[in-house]
């Protein structure tokens, strides 16, 4: 299927691994020019080396989305490399502070919200002028099942992702008539470095293997994930790239769950 994004210019953050990296790969396969970004320059360079693209269609610039100066520099470098972007995909994020509410202090809340909510806000503020210039734009923010179905041991993350969904919905009402469509995806328990770390910690706490930790997590914490496995990053990236495409020309202000049924309500 031709997604109609050949020649479009995209920026993908959180792209050194997982969902972001696979999104960049699929956008490149669809003919887009792609800028990838993440915090660690060495990891980002290695991620770029694993991607294949014609000369001039792939660029990699390190930046921390929590830092305004980093984002300004990222914008300048992106402008110099490709000009105004048409597509912005925000995948950078952290699990953040975990524990029951009474166990998490202000720093735990602040550090989580700084990355998972204010990071997307600052990123969009910096690049919104690009997305408003061409009468065609796509913005996809990564939310989570946790935004709709909060868990008591990671409330800062849940609150941040609910904020991302509300932020995206508001943006979708402001700019649609200019041609900019804004949506979110809501993954659940995807096979990424973030959930790898969660499962390694769970395995250590329980004295079990990582495989046993994953199985017990699915049984005890995510009983509505009917496929009984972690999702693969590409399975989320497929939906993101659809939302970035001409095929999603009437999709705006929506959240697409990619969660194996994890969210129990309709």
C-alpha cells in the first residue's frame, strides 16, 4: 500500500531503539526523509548505522527533549539538513518514579513529568511553526494504556501520559483546518529497553528468570492482554506510520490503542 509520504520530511525523537527506531525505519522505507534524535550521541550514531537509506534521506542529531537549548539546536540542525519538517513523531520517554503514592516524593513526580509531559510540550512548541507552513502536517505523540487505565505503582507516568492525550486532543482542535492532524498511540507492554529494565528489576526482586517475570507480570498485572505476550516495537510503529500518512487524512484527535486488549473498557 502506498502511504503517500514519499518526499515528506520527518523528525522522530526517542529513535535510538524500540518504537522510535522502528518508526524511523518504516518512514524511510515509505520514501520519507528522516531525522532521528535521542539523548545519547553514541547510541544514536549506532542506531543510524542500523538504518538503510539513500544518501541525504537520513540524519541523526542528539538532543534532550527536556532542554530548551537542545531543542533549539536540534531545530537549527534539522532546518539546515532538510528544511521544514512535515511529520513529527515523539517517542522519547521514561518509566519514571515507581511505587505506591505515599512512597513517591516531589522529585519523583517532577522528574517523570519533566520528561514524559513537558518534554513533548517543549518539542511541539519548538517545531510547531514547521508543521503549520505547508498546509499538510502530521503530529503523533506516544501516550500509553496507562493514560486510560492507571496503575497504582506508577502514577506519575500515568498522569503524564494522560496529560499527553489531553494535550494532543487540544492541539487537534487548534490546527486541523491548517492541514495539521494530531493523534496519539497508546501502546501496552512493548518489547523495548524500558520494559526490559522493568522485567529485569522484577526478576531480581522475585529471584526468577526474566522470562518468568514477564509471564507473571502478564498474569498478575496485565490480565486483559489477550495475546499473552509483549508487543513488538514494529507493531506500534506500523500504526504510527499509518497516522503519519495520506491514508489517515480523516483521522484527527484520536488515540489508537496498540495494547492486545489491555485497556479493559470500551
